[in-house]
C-alpha cells in the first residue's frame, strides 16, 4: 500500500471562496458540471484537465487518451466496479522515468497527477533516439509498478522541443481481447458481403425468369459464371487491403481485430463497402500508422486496377448471358478514363431529342466490372475522414490542415448522396457507415512526437488526391 497512488485530499476552499471558484470555474460552468454528476470535490480534477489541455499540442488526442483513466473516479455515478490495480506514487513514477540519470527524459515543471494517470512535461535529450528512450522508460516503469501493468505514451507539447510523458494503466485502455460474439459477427458479415457482392448494381444482367419460376441447372451455372467473377474482383480488392494492412501491422508489432466487412445490403450498389479494422494494441509510432493505411490503399488500387486491365484484355463475353456495365454509376473521372475502352453503348438515354443520347450501359467483362467497383471502394476509403485510411494519411501528411480537407470529404459524400438511383445509395450508405464505425480516431501512437518523413507526406498527399478525384460523383457531368 505504500506505493499506491493516493492523491492528497484537496485543501478546503478559503473562507468566502467556493470550490468552483478555487478551480477557476464560473458559476454557470459549475452548475453545468453538477448537472452531469460532477461533485464539488471533483472541481479540482476539472482544473487539472484544463491545465493539461493548456500543455498539450493536440488537446483532443491527449484528453481522449486519458479519459478512461480519469472517469473511474466517478465510478459510483457510472456504476463501474472499483479497480484493484494502481499506479505507484508520483515520486516512484518520477524516479522510474529519470532512472537513467535523466539520459532518457528530462522533466521540467510540476506533473499533472490523477489517481490513475500521471503526466510529466519534459524532453528527450538531443541526440537520443526517442523510441529507444520510451522503451527504456517503459521497462523501468514496469519494474516499479507492482499493482498493475503501466503503459507510457509520449505526445507533443505546445512548448517547442517539449513533450508530455503520459503514464496510464493498461486496464484503462481499450480491451485487447476479441470476444466470441465478435467472431460470430465477422462470419455473418462475411457471408452477407459475399452474397451482396454477387448482386452489385454496377453489373446489369438482362435475364427473365421462366414462367414456372424454376431455373434449370444450366441457367444457374450461367448466372453464377457472370456473377462470381464480379464478386471475386470486389472481395479480392478488400482482401488485398486487409492483407497489406496486416503485413505492415506485423512488421511494427501491432495487433488488429478481424476485418469486419460492411455489406451494402439491403441498399445494393457496390455489394461491399470495405472492412472495419481496429487496433488491439497501439501503434509504436507514426511510421507504423502510415505504413498500415498507405499499404492498404495502395494494395487496393493495385488489385482493382489489375482486375480492370484483365477485364479489358478479356473483353465482353459473347458466348453466354450478356453482362453490361452500369456506366452512369461511375465517378466522373472513372467514366472519362474508361469511355475510350468500352466500345458501343448497349443502352442509351435520349431525354432531349435535339441533344446527343447519354450512354447508360456498355457490354463488359464481369471481372472489369468487379475491378471498377474495387477502385470505387478503395477511393472511398481514402476520404480524409476519421478512422478511414484517408483520415489517417491526412492527419499524418497535412497536420492541422487535415480538418479542412475532412470537410471536403464530407462534401463529396453529401453531394454524391443526391445522385439518382444506386449511385446515391452508395454515397449515402458509405457516409452512414463512416459516421457509425469510422468516425473519430484511434488511440494515438505511443511515440507521437516524431513526424513521418517529407517523402512519406508527399506520397500520402498524392494518394489522397487520387482518392478524392476518383470519388467525384458522375451524375454532376451526365455528358461524360
């Protein structure tokens, strides 16, 4: 018990001064906090959060990181059970941090101390590898903490050359276990995605069922022969993205959840919107974050454009059931790129007798259609929003400018949702899925002070530009 982190009781407010005033809160702010269950005794904690917010370069990231460690103090309100693990005293934590004679981290100023979270401002000495310094402090801290497993995060501070060393307990971070029900959900989503990808509205198959409603075996085989290649190309694109992501994660020692596929059923459109993957363990640095998102997007484009090339080389299948590409569903840039290779339109629309007819569909190989859908899915994953690969690349490559670019991404999705038919359904369903599953950000990397290289930023910006360009809705340019 001598090493337990037992913060001293707050001193009583001076005569004539309320606890809210002592914490620097106005009466309105204090009343608002009381309304959500914060007691007067916890106003000092609110003051500490403000102090920490003033220190952190990225306030939102730091406050989100420590939120779970701070919230247990309100366990009676939340109905949580008290946790048995605890950090050592602030003095013990400080000794572990500077245990190498200050060669790993030089502390400056007073720490910000919570019951289950200690924050120290300081810097890693010049010439010292930041990753190695953090690993050394993590090892010493693990030996000093006898009642739990500590986790150390190094995040940038507002003061130039300074960092915030955040010491947490692993039990206050998201769980690293994949529950059985999550595996069951993964399997269900996989099955539904396979079925939905076989019925993508990008492929138009003129087929009329017999009056009896019974299909003979030859007809079923013919239908599968034109549906399965399309579904295969779509799912191959998503698979390539997740294989590349996991290869990069394994290189940096990051554990991931299984990829939860997002079928478009019952809205149709692309068949599958991609996959949702979460990190079970934090990324060690920004390089790891970049490698996972950049690798996934690049792999998606390589496989999908490869399928497009293969489909063009094979050409439309004239020996069985005709398959047509629903050309009007494509983004405008894809329409412009593909139009010279598609030949004569099989379906046109002439709304104005004095204007040239609009091409609606073209004969196409099923693999070509699946490849184009894969390009659309990969491009949407590069929207600079939240946890999407584009959101990660945007924050790493553009820094504070990422917020403005995110608004552009939302504008593209919102505009696309007004497109007629299944093109609008795709943008709408992807936007809803992003809000539900991919909004916000993951936990920050453990070492968040070192930026990616200028070359990586340039590659990230190029990939973001490609993704946005290939996502501009085609219905805005009907003549293309």
